[in-house]
């Protein structure tokens, strides 16, 4: 790790919009300001990120929010001892379907594609449920939806939305795994009927004429968790000062990414072949919160991707526990209070607070919060009293209280 002037740190990432904070930290000098040489190594799949973290190729990585939890519960092929001292933003995903399926949804609503596909998660789920029910009557094979990894927010957001819409994710559809950069091609080739993925890959599918955006993560659960900075637990223990410096650099990078006047420059950085490698015009809509849906329609999407505002970089333990609740719900993990505690312990707001304190920035005073309870922007308890959270509602108006997780898990079991 030691260099002549900078401490070198290796971090894996995937070509996604929510790698923005890492890219900005490197390219805008925020990591270097903390005397860290941040080396970003592009990977093609989350399985590769997981395995290279496990064997020590990376000290840290752009990582799926549930992945450190899976490691703490012994659910990964190789032992993965990773903590999450920082989130890398909120939101950023969309559910995109083939043009054929979009047309069927439009026909079901007896309306035009542009009018039906308004991103409303409730309406989209209602129409999709009817199409799936009709397909069963006609003896058609189940629709196939892709997610990026079993232990991903994409998988759990998609399953949550389907189940709340009356669609059984285990029986009514087939859920398969496809790496993010291959999603648009899989949809265009007809191998899948839809997918849930982070930007820019829904926009790429729209640009190719292969797909239409049906709804978004921010419509299913507003201000919801997505990626984290996954850090080797050994590295976090042995090099606390280096990690703290990097967290400060990433915090300042997130603040820069969140400023609208920087979006053109950020899109240009992400568009480079060594990062995402897509045209700037594909990157900008998601950064600006105005998505092209397909079929000529566009839509404003409030809080589609938040790299900084609303405590977007804070590693809430309630986020970790919601992910764990869904892992249990879908049979990916067993329920126990011990496992719930392990899940919560993988997210480390203590490391975040200690690192950010020298910046004098507002930091939440609590480690957890009730998820889905805020209908409007609300002032929250923070180190300097100036933090605003929400709205953060689930589309079905349910809430998740981490203090009542056992009841929440048991209440969901009938939906299996």
C-alpha cells in the first residue's frame, strides 16, 4: 500500500452511475487531499467484486448493500469479512421492460405507452399483475426478469414491488442474474422480458430501442438504500487513519457530485472508457432527474439518484436490517436475533461519524430510523441540527421499524 507520497488503496467498482463518488474522489483530487492514492479497478460483475474482495485483491469496493450482510452470515462462497462504513448514495435503479411487454401493459390500461408508463409503481404493478394472470390462463411461460445478483437491493426491491402488487416472485415470474453491462443486450435479444438495474443501463436500453422504463427504485421506495463502500474488516481495524481520511475524501466527493452545476463535468468523467464508457448524453438524464422512458416519453423523477442530500452517504443500521428482513422473507437467510444483530453490525456509522467529525458537517445523531415514515422533508437530529431527511415512503404505504423487525419478518411470511 505504501507509495512515495501517497498511501495507495485499491478499490473495485462496476460501471454504474453510483460509482460517481469514487470516480470524483479520484479525479477531482478529494482522495489525494487526504494523502491517498485511490486506484479504481473496473470489474464486470458483482460476483467478481465479491471474490476479489475475499481473496484480498481490493482493500475496499463499490458494493451491493446486502453483500456485506451476506458475508457476515456466511452466505458467500469464500469467507467475506467486510464492513460498510459509508453508503454511496440513495436510489439510482429502474425497472425496464421490453417494448413488447410495455405495449401489453399499455393495451391493458387502454391508453398510450407514454400515458401509462408514468413510473407510478402502484399502477405499473397493477397492470403487470393482470398481464401475468392472463398469461397463466393462456398457458404461457412465466416472464423472465433479471437482477444483478441474488444479494442485491435490485433483487429485493423488485421482489418487494412484485409481491405488493399481487405477483408471487417465486412462482409467477422467473428471476435470473445478469451483470449490469449485459442487461440491455439481454433485453434486446429477447432473453429476458425486463430487468432491475442501476443507471445508465436502463437508459442504454431505451437508447437502443430495446426497452421502456416502467418504474423506478425511487417510486417503489423513495430515498432508499443502494450501494455501500465495502471495506475489508482487517483493513478497517489495522488502518483506521487511512480509512478515516478516505471517508472524508469520499464525503467531499459526494457533496461535489450532488451539486447540479457539476453534473456536466461528472457525466464527462463517468463517460470515459475506463469508467462507464457510455456517451455523456446517456449519463446526464439520471443525474438531472429527468429520464427518457422510451416511446418518446420523458418524466421528471424526484430524488431518482441522491449522491449527497438527505444523509445519502450515512450507513443506517435500519437499512442493513431491512435488507436482512428481505433475505429472510425470500429464503436467502434464516431468522434469528443473533443474525439480525450481525446484519446490523456490518454497517458502521461509528466509523463514519469519527471520520467526518473534523469536517464539521451535519451527521445523523441516531444509528437507525423508522423507514417509510416520512411523507415530506423533515428536519432530523444531527450533529449541528441542520439535516433534512425524507420523503422516504414505500409505494404500498408500509413502514419498517427496525425495533420491531421480528414482527415485520413474521408478517411477511404469508406472502411467500
